[in-house]
């Protein structure tokens, strides 16, 4: 039986935070570069606060602690995303791809554009896992690791090539990353990625439905289910002719203004 507090509310909370947080980060990294230092200071403070929230809430298995741990993980994730999209932590290579390269050489060059960011994410994931090891509440670490895995899969798919590789959300300072995208095509990797994430979603949903009504286990599994479902949706966007700006156009004021025709 579907529970309002155990299934519906976690779904609404996850979607709302995903939509608003993505828009706010897109807004911050598409502003003038002079504002990046202040945005990074705010993002860093939020990320550190998120780590403390995860650490504190991991000691409790109550419903409120599950929500706090979930929000803390998203705060830490937002910190990393902001630092990446502003260009503060991307990789040692900050220029377009060498079109003459292919195979392993092309992969190495592409990896060099995001190396610092991926290492930072991996270190944070290991830190959260170690901090919550054997803790009553491990939602924070689980959420972060899931998001890390989904983002890594999407980056690999973009490198190999997807039918819809448009990246309206990509800020100007990272526009060179588009040159590392593969050709517009459907691949087995993308199909397998969607199938795998769908399987994770179904597995988490089964846990949510089987958990005691109103329990922390039900809420945590529902949060994971919704997050995995959003991962499926984002990967479907790579296969379908969908524009990111349709959802977050409000977060891209400069681009929206530039798209409007000039009047005499």
C-alpha cells in the first residue's frame, strides 16, 4: 500500500529540491565571473554544513534524521557541482579536444578535463562511507554515492555519444567540454545505462513498499527511489530531443535575454 508520509512526501521533497537546487546552481554559474568567488564561499559554507549535518544525523535512525541526512548529502553535492561548473575544480586541461585523437588517447584527453572534479567526488564519497560505517543512518552516504555513480555514467555516455547531446545548462566557461562529446547516436551503453538505473529504481521501490508504514526505512528507500528515477529521466533526456532550458530557462537570464530578438 502506498503511504502518504512514507512514499508521496519523500517523492515531492526529492523532486522539489532537485528542481530548485539545479536551477540555483545553474543561475550562479551563469552569472558574471566576478561573482564566482562569493558563490564559491557560500557553496563551501553550505558543503561543510552539509558534512556536519550528515555526521550528526547518521547517529539517529528517526525519520527526521533521514531527511536531514538526505538534505546534507545534496548540500555537499551542490558544493561540488558549483565548484565544477564555475571552473574552480574541473581538470588540468582547459581547452577544446584535439580532433585528430581517437581511442585511448582521446579518452585520456577527455578525462583530463574533469579529473580534479572526479577525484574530489571520489574522495568525498569515501569520506562519507567511512564516517557512516556501521551508523544507524547511512542515507547521506548512499545518496551521494548514487549521485556520483549516475553522474559518472552520464559523462561516459556523453563521451561515447548520445542522440541528444545538447547542453544548454553548460556555462560559457566550460563550453569547450562540448568538443569532447561523441557523435549524436544511440548506443548500447545508453540503453544499458537506462536499464540498469531502472533496475535500481525498481529495487529501491520494492524496499520502500516492503518497509513498515511510516518508518525511517520506508522514507529512506522512497528518497532513493525518487533519486534513481530522476537519474533514469536525465538519461532518457540524452536519448530524446529534449531541451534543458525548458525546465530551467528561468535560471539562465543572460541566455534568455540573448535569445530574444532585438527591437528597433
